[in-house]
């Protein structure tokens, strides 16, 4: 039964799956580990920093994508929003990249 629906990062999902005590959850956690280098706490900190930018067009789902993909340049960010009904302007992209660089 689904009690709540919330968008979370891969790192947060991996942390939740670690708490489950079955082989399927462990296999999924191991699979996710291949795609993210962040810990759940690092991902949450990065997510909060991006939310703190107060970019109105940046939805929760977009922030999670940015945290999961960890884009390194303008092109990477544009790829995340390819096919979306909107894109970020250059100033907003610069702000996002500054937050990502501070993480490193």
C-alpha cells in the first residue's frame, strides 16, 4: 500500500533500500550504487542548496534530476531540460553550476 508519494534522489533511495532486509532490495541498492557517488546526506545537502536558490521554474523533480546527474557544465544542464516545456536562462544555470562546484 502506498502511503505517500515523494520525489527522492537515487542516493536517498539507496539509503532506504539498505534498511530493507530482503535480497531484492539489496540487489536494487547495489544497482543504484553504480549510478551515484553521493551519500544520502550529501544528496540531501545538495538538494537543499539548490532549493535555496529560489528559482521558481525549478521544480522538485528537476532538482532531483540535477542532484542525480551532477551536471558539470551548461550543456549537461541543458540536456536535463531537453524536451521540457521550459529551460533555465544563463544566469540560473550559472547559479546551479556554482552550487554544484561548491559541493566538490
